[in-house]
C-alpha cells in the first residue's frame, strides 16, 4: 500500500480559500491574517484529533493480523475508535494513521482535520445503506452538512456530496474537482481516499464506489449542453469526454474522433475549461445556435486553433452548468474519458488498451 504524505491543514487551507481549476493556492504565501489564523487553528485542531475510547482485545488482535497480512510493515502503536463513523483508527509509528472498518474491508489513510466551523446542526444523521453507495446525499443531509461548514468559504449548494460504502463517511469534492472525505456531521475532514482489502490484500481504491458515483454524475448532465459526435456505424460504445479547447492532449484526442465514430463510438463532449482563457472561448462555442454549429465551432478550435466568439446576442454561459455538475467526477486532468457505465479510462488514449476499454476493434 502506498503511504501518501499529507501536510497538516493542507485540505482545510484549500477549503478556506476560493480556488481556481488552473492553480491551487499556496498556504505558505497567504497574507490574509484572518485566513491564516483559521488555518493555523485548524492545524492545531488536526493535531489533537487522536481517537479516544477503547477497542475490544479480539477486534484489536484481528485488525492487527489483517493489516500485517495485507502488507503493513510499520509498527502499529494503538487502535481506537475513529472520529469517522463506523471506523477504527490505527495509529502507526512515524506514519499517518489508518482508519478501517470493523470487517477490515475499507481503509482510509490520512490525518483527520477538525472543521473549524461552528457546529449548527447537532443531530445524528440517518446513516446510508448499501443501496445508496455512489448516490448523491439526500437534500436534507446536504443542507445539514453545509450548515456545519460555514467557515469553509468555497462550500456551497453546488458542492457535490456522495454516500460511500462506509455508512457515515461522505465523499465530497470542491468545484475544482479536489476530492475529500468527511464525517457526515461535517466535523472531521481528510483528503485520504477509500481503499479496499480483498482476500487479505490491498486491491486499490474502491472502484465500485467510483463507478457508481460517476454514473450518478453523468446522468445529471444537461444533454442539451453536451456536444455530441454520433457513431457513424452501428453504435457499440458511448463515452463522455471532459475537454478544454487549449489542452494539447484534448486536441490530439479530437483528431481521433472520426476514427472512433467509424468504429461505432458515440462521443459526448463535456465543456470542462481549465486554462485561463478557456471559459470565455468555450462559452463562444457553446453560444452557437444549434448543435451542428457548435460541433463545427469546436472542430475549428480543436483542429485549427481558431476560436469562434460568442454572438453579441448571447448573454448565457452554457458551459458552466455541466462544468459544475461534473465536479463530482473529480477530473484531475483533461481529457478525462468515461464509459457510459461510469468507468474512467486511466491510460493513454493512444494505446491499444483504449479500444479494448471501449469494446471495439
């Protein structure tokens, strides 16, 4: 298991500031004293979030044995109830702690950071069920979470929150696509991710959750604001591509679209601007009067670097809606390619594996 390095208060620092997709703020360079004080406060709080309480000897012994078998060689100094619901905190010598479910299946590595916001909602939320994994949290739960995150300035009704496989642990992302985990009362946050142990070994991230979450996000997209390139032969696959007109690799993928269409692949393009000039340039493309003209404008941008300005009569931004909804995909780089079933392609689209991923030859 890879042990990531997490600087204390880094996540809270990001959340306290308004960020952009192109550049994350550097907390070391902040000059705003009020924000700095909040970050320092959260750092101190984070250092004091050691789990409290006791664990039975049988649970302690079983979890130690399971983690040792799974390859954890670092000394386990103690195990106690975690601040994350339905999890235990495993403290490691000179490493970030682990948080693990009692059955030993789900593991998170990361220091919990105390949310510096005033807690407004104090009731215990109704915990999720297996049928809710990967689905957006209910409106009432989201309202309660946000009510308890008042000091985190870039949290809003647009912030996506999803149920994970661990009841009481919620997955969220900033609108810039930075993922995080939090307790469902929003009191503790970490930028760790949920890994899975199967047959005694770590198998990587919880891909089932990722797939179901991505499915949920894709179904919310406004189809009228997707620029679609239909298959030109019998349709065999549908993919969604988060793209930016100034992204060199997006342009390279765009050149392959006619070949993919001919192989039966329908491509639905999500406008996902990340470069500074891109939002207005892409708004101009999406402002064109119909989908055919939008396709032509996007082709001009991708294939020839020629941007189509928005007509003076167009005052809307038809890119922003899907861009905000797609925050739940936690796009780390463009182009981001998803099958219709929510699976993210994680290799080069110029490799043979891409067509295998699509199920075409």
